[in-house]
C-alpha cells in the first residue's frame, strides 16, 4: 500500500515539474534529486569498505547541472565555447587531480586510487545522466519526450514484475538479484516496445489531452506529429529499437544498483520513500536509460541534418 501511495504522489509531481516548472526551477529540482542520489551512492560506497571524498563528490554533482544550465542560457557561440572549455572541461580535470592529491593523506596509500575512483564515479553514474534531463528539457518537445522515456521505463518495470511473479522460473542473475527471471526480462522488453509504439502512434491525441489539462500548449498536428517521429526516435518503426534499447539500459541500471547494494550488504539505498527505499532505488533504471534516450535524440538530429543538407 505504501508503494502505491508513494507512486501516486510522486508521479503527478514529476509530470508537473516536467511541463509547468520554468527551466531554472526544473534545474534546481534535478539538482536536488542528484544530491540525494549522490548521498545514497556514497553511503553504498562507504558500506562497501571505501572512504569517499564526500565534499568533492558533492561538488561534482552540484557543479555539472549548474554549469549546464548556464550554458543553455547562453546563445552567443563564442561565449558558449568559452563557458564549455573553462567551466565544464577544466573542472573535470582539476577535480580528478584534487581527488588524487587528497588521497595522499590516507593512512594506507593502497586506498588512494580506489577512494578517488569511487568518488569520481558519482559524475558519470549520477550527475551526467540527470543533467541530460536539463539539456533535453530545453528542446521544444523535451518535456513530452522525457515523459515518454519515463513511461517506457516504468511500463517495462511493471511488465517484468507481474509476468515474473506469475510465470517466472528461470533466474536471470541469481547472484545479483534472485527475484529477477528471464521471463520477466523478456516481458519487460515487449511491454516497453508496445507502450512505446502506442505513445508515439497516438502522439497528437496525447498532446490534446495534456493541453486540456493545461500542461502542454498544443500546436498544429502537422507540425507536432512529425518532430515526435523524427526528432527523437526517427520514423515510427525506429521506436522499436529505441524502446528496446531504453528498456535494456533500464534493466541493466537496475541490476547494477542491485549489485552495488548486495556488495555493500544493504537492502535499500535509503529510506526516504516509503515502500520504495531510497531515491537511488527509484531512479537506478533512469540513470542508464536517460543517456540512451539522449543518444537516440542526437542521432536523429544527425540523420535529419544529412537528409536536408546533403541530399
């Protein structure tokens, strides 16, 4: 009951944040989630026997979304390049050096490299995937496409849960997650594909509904429907590999977080969400799925570029 109630509260909040929050507020909300997830990740790291550099790890998590937000607000190409070089690339290198230097104070020098490495991992594992939400949100269809990606991930998770419980017999990864089965995994992929096809096929009616709920400004169907097919996952048939890749990434993200917790001897990453565990427990699949969705989006832009500028 707690699980359903928590989901019933969180989902409307997520939808409102996606569609109604101004970009600066959306960026702050993403930053808040990133910090909470980073806190839980560092807790897992500590329980695994490492001693992470918490202050610099948090600095990495805070710095990336804020810098991305500033970059996205800058429209001058030269200034954009300067911000990218000095505010994005330079700290990546300097903070990595700082972590290694701080490791010199460790009692055992054998911990220098692993402690620095697990601290730095908060960047690609937590900060970058969530920061991509800010990048995606700036696009015309960004909020809608983020919602689609989340629904595809959630539908796969639901299909895996119910099918796995009903007919699951062959264990997927018993050492990592004993409850997961191959039957549930296959059902998850099929469920994500079906839901993905439905979402993109009925894009215009969905936008009409969101418009009536005052969450989305509905444009002309001839304008809106085409970018949904081409801007994110290409033509409609490409929704199949898109949904499947997102689903596989999401399932791998779930397995990776389960492995981290099992290695640390923890059941949940935290206890913030009743019935769900911690923030990291809820977004572990999205952390892997978001970069895959973003790559599909970028790939389709390249596809359109070559189609309209070379042909």
